[in-house]
């Protein structure tokens, strides 16, 4: 998979830049190297590449995105949140290291994401403005106007009978969409892309974010139907606001197809250079049915 | 108190820069505006002032330090950590907003700290290198080589019979010392201070950090003795590794005095310009006995 090895090597390096408690390093690494597909960093690097930028310059941003994604999964799995004992087929972080340590491993990864971007940026002062603008895009997507707000709204609406399509859109634009869009936009910005390129890639990111969430929701339903009894601690989720629960399975599939088309259309002007993005949108569809 | 009002006004502003869930904003504000003394931002601004820099330039860094300090208190109070129902005489964040929301309010404040520094920095591109160097100092003090590592080590040694003076020093240098030192050093750096000024202020910060921890530990003992029955959920702490438990109360007091002297000596070369720092070190002593 494109860039996967170099992303993993950079993550190893960034997680080992100094002296920290050995077990804390292990706890952070446990979740960072849990077989993730590195979707967000790969999107960031692909956007930088499409815009003619260097992979090396974008790498600290790309890895920060993965650290932020990982911290959000660790905190999400905690008993006070989703209370999930498993993640990607392995015990979740707090089941291995305990709740307090999992909380700190998450806090540590979020801090390290920003520390990595800032430190690596200082050695790249020649292009500091665009580099820090990209880091700010990541911060915005990850924080109280993006992912954290989405998490909050998701929790707040868990048992809200009035939650509707608008609520669903609000939640997912922030909870998953914001960091996915930030991944692409930050990659374009660090590569000094012009405004129209940034806008086109942002549009791809926004449609892909929705597509990703719809197919995730569909997979939850289809997966649950196929693996009855295998899902643990997921009972509460059946009452959750999802695309299938709101629109039905068939309409959700049509919506996913539509988002994939819109995502592909957004990068059409780049022709062959956008092949990776077009394939990504297509692959999201086939992973479901 | 010097700069207190302008710090609070800036915090209000930075916490209200965009659209976020109303209750999330309230939960974050609840802890940020809980009557803290703003020690870290005041140290940052005072260092910037001493070095001849502008308060305005240092303000985003100063407020980020307070947001980071506040997030650490919210996460610290959670049931899986210290399980404290009260903080500064009010219910702790999770007792008011629930555990999941308190976790997210903390994550939100940590994210907002970095987003604020990055966003405000972009409008200050003229002095970007030193501004981002200061932000990196904050990140380093807050993260896996600083505060988070200190928290981890503190937890790891809670019931360790072999924990000794070296362990205590390791923990407190990181848990409280790292962010305090980062507060002063970041203020000096954002003001473009020369190397010897940064080194002198760093030395003040390191000694003040130890002083702060010793007097905190002493206050815990003295306070507990004077307010038997008033402390809630603190039973477990009696077995904790502290300066009084390791050195006794009298020796701890002598150590605090020594650290105050060393802190004052570090800023002696600045004469009257360092009056605020000298007074701060002195005040730390008198707050205990």
C-alpha cells in the first residue's frame, strides 16, 4: 500500500524521539501499531504529492494525523465512553494497560502530535508559514470545532428522540469528516497548493468523509447481521442514530454511491494525477457490498 | 494581580472563537474560570516583559498554558485517576457534566491550546520562528517528555515500596516542574530573549517548580491536620511519595527555603526588572507557614 512503510517508519521514529517511561511508550505504540490502514496520513501525503510537494515535508503532519486518530480511538473505547473491550480484534488499550494509563496514553499521543509538528517545523523555517498553516488545519479538524465537537454531539444525542437528519449530518461532519478533510487539506497546504487545488481537494475530503461514515454505518448493520453474538458491548449502539436507521439500508447505499461520484468529480480536473483519490472513493463502496 | 484581567479576557476570547456545542463550551469554561491564580500565564507574560517583548505577542502562548493546566486538572480528577469530587472548593468537572463529557472537555482544552497558538501565530508571521519555538517549548513541557510522563510515573509509583528521592525528583520535575519551566522559557523565547536570559529564567523556573511542589506537599500535610474530615477522597494519598513523607516536615521546609534562594539568585542579574519573580518565590514560602 502506497507510503505505508514510510509512514510506519516515521511513526516509530517520532514516538521514540526522547526519554519517556518505557511502559508509556509501549502503551502508546500498542495502539498506534495495531494494524491501522493509515488512511489519514496516506490522504495527507497523496494530497501533497498531487500538489507537487515533497513527501518529507508533509510527513510530520501526516503522522500527527495518525497520532490524533489513535488517541481518539483510545479515549473512545474507555468505559465512560463507548466501553469497548476490543478494537481491531485486539484488546483495547485500557483492557491491557488500565483505564488511567489509557487516558494518559491518549493525552500523550495528542500532545506528541502537536509537539512533532512544531518541532519538525522549526527545522523547516524556510517554509514556516505554509507549514504552520497546515498544522493549524489539523488542529482545527481535531479540536473543539471538529472531532471533539462531533464526539460531544454524538454523546449528547444518544438517547435524543428528536435527533434527525440534520443532527446526523452535524455529528458526522465533525466526528469523522473534519479530520479526514483536514488530512487532505493540510497535505495540499504544506505543498503550497494554489487555492483552486485546495478547494477541489477539500471538496473531495468532505464527500469522502460522508461516504466513509455511511459505509461504516452500513458495515455495522451488515456486519452485525452476519456475526450475531460476536459483537461485544455493542448493544447500546442499536438505538444509535445512523444512516441505515434513518434512511434504511438501500437508500443509504444509494447515498454512498452518490457521495463517491461527487468525490470523484471534485478531483476530475487533475486527471491521472488524482487516480489514487478516485480509486480510494471507489474502494470505499466495494468494501460494503 | 498583574495581568490577571487581561489573561481572563483573552481566555474568554480564545474559548469563544467559533461555533461549538453550547454545553461543551460551558463545561470547558466551568473549569477554566474556576478561580485559578493563572500562575503559568502570568509567569509567561512576566518573562516576556522582562526580556523586553510585547504582552500581546505572548498572550496566545500564556493562555495555551492555562488551557493545558486546566485540562490536566480535569483529567486528573476523573474516577480512574485521582477520583476527586471537589476542586478549588467546587464540584469537579465530571461531577457536574459527567465522566464522558469531562474527558472530552479536557481533550477539547488541550486541542484548543494548540489551535490557539497555531492560529494566532499565523497572523504573526513576521516573527514566526521564535513564536513557534515558544509553542514547541510548551508542547514539550506538556507532553510525553514533561507533564504527561510525570503523571504516568506518579501513578506507576503509587504503591512502589522502592520509590526513593530520585523517583520523587523524576516525577515532580515532569508532573509540575516541566510546565512551570515551560511557562517562563516560552515567554522569554517569544520575546526574542538572548541565550543567557533564557538560561537564567529557565533556572528560576526549575527551582520555582521544585519549591512549588515542596510547599504543595507541605500544605497537604498541614492542611490535612488542620481540616480533618474536610478532605474528600484523599485517603489514598496519605501513602503517597511526598517531600514530607520522605524528608520530614522540618527538612522539607528547609529545602523549600533553599529552592527559593536559588530561584531568586538565578534572576539576580536582572535587578529591579526581576522584582516580580523574586516576590513570587518569596510568596511561595509564606503561603505555607
